[in-house]
C-alpha cells in the first residue's frame, strides 16, 4: 500500500482494543492519529514499537503515532477531522475509528450526534448511511441517532430509496455480492397489518419498495423486522434495511456483537469502526475484547484492495 490507513483509537477502551488488534493483525500499513498519552498508556501491556511522527506517515519497523493540533476541539475530534481530510486528499487509504463518548464530546462543543453525521459534514454528504457487516447479519439504518418518537416523521420514500441504493452499490462494489437481495423492514408491528397497526408502510415504505423494484433492485418489503432478520440469518437476504436504530441494532448485537463492523456508506472515503461503545468500566482491566477492532481493520483493508487492486 502506497498510502497509510489512518486509525483514530477514540476514547475509553478504544486505545486498548486498538493496540491489541494491531499486535495480532499487523500494523505495517497503519498510522495512529489521536491522543499520544492514551496510546502509550494502552501500549504498556502490549509492547509495540511506537514512534511519534510530525506527519501521519508510515514508519518502517515501528507503529507511527501522530497527535493532531486540536486547537479548541477535543483531540479525538481533531483526529477524525485530520484523517478524513487526508482520505479526501488521497494521502490516506482509509479511516478506521475507535469508540467515542458522544455526551462527553457534545459537552465540549462537538456539534454532531456521532461519527456518521460528522463524517457526512466533512465529506459534503448530507445523508451518509450507517451500516453494519462482518457477522451473520448485515444491516443498514434509515435513521440512526434520533429519538424514537421522531422516526416516523423522518421517513420519506426518497430517504428510504437512497439508503437502499447506497447499500446495494456498496455490497456489489466492495463486498462482491452480485444483485444482492435486500429486505426492507416496516416501521410498525407486523409491517402495519395493511394499515391496521399504522399507515407508514402503505403511504411511505411500500411505495419506496415498489419504485426500487421497478428500478431493477431485488427488494423484499416492507416486511416485519422479525421476518427480515430470520431471512437474513437463513441466507435468504443479503442485508436488512431497518427504519430506526434499535430495530436494526438489537438483533444484530444479540447475534454478532464483537464480530460486526460499523461501516459508513455513501462517503467518498472508506470508513469502518467498532460496533461498541467506550465501555469505561473496562478500561485498564485487561478484559476489553479487540475482536470488533480487528474486524474493522480487516474490512477496511478488504475494501481498499477491491477498490485499488495490486497491479
């Protein structure tokens, strides 16, 4: 690889799982961008050779570590900003992120609900798609970090169609799945029971699915979430599109926690992340599991290799 993969370890257990993942899977293509003191502390029990660099460039024989000039914003935010800018400029191949504590960052002036919205703003993309892959289930979310009571009003046929188109394109281009079948969940129990339990399926989700089918995509729906996830586990659909955060994430984490990867679709850059939070209670205990960070690194490298195959 001619350009590095940039990894922002994040907060909480982020530095710990990052160093353990790199110790297991290699770091020749990686530069860590973040709070150096936290990285060095996490490395005390791992023992990787670290070298601080003024620019995020790979250092042969060591793991390069770069702390950005944060100015007035938290270092963890500045790290993501710098990494995204380098990816956009073509001087970095991908961005992998560790977990952040959203409330803590918002209290310090962070104006976004999480990585996805922040990266969308940095990349000029108004509706990036939050998706999860890597285990038995693949999920894309139509809405993510908004209150549950706001979900119905946020759903439009155009938004749903955009998520499905974006997810289908990513499955084909980056995972090599030809003509993937996608299940689109309803919002209400039993997908509304033909209007008895809600009308969003009749007035919004159903018309969106019909237009997607007419456009040539293999779309099933709207279907109840339990049916969609049973079909996904059985291999009958490649991905489930959920209408809101917990509709998609509750079954995914019950089945795949620690194996899945938070993958942001629709960006002009490659970004993957862990599927867990900061788990502050595990910091320093040695119990933090690096599996999801390892999966995030594997997916980033896989997507890079598919988009830029060796010549």
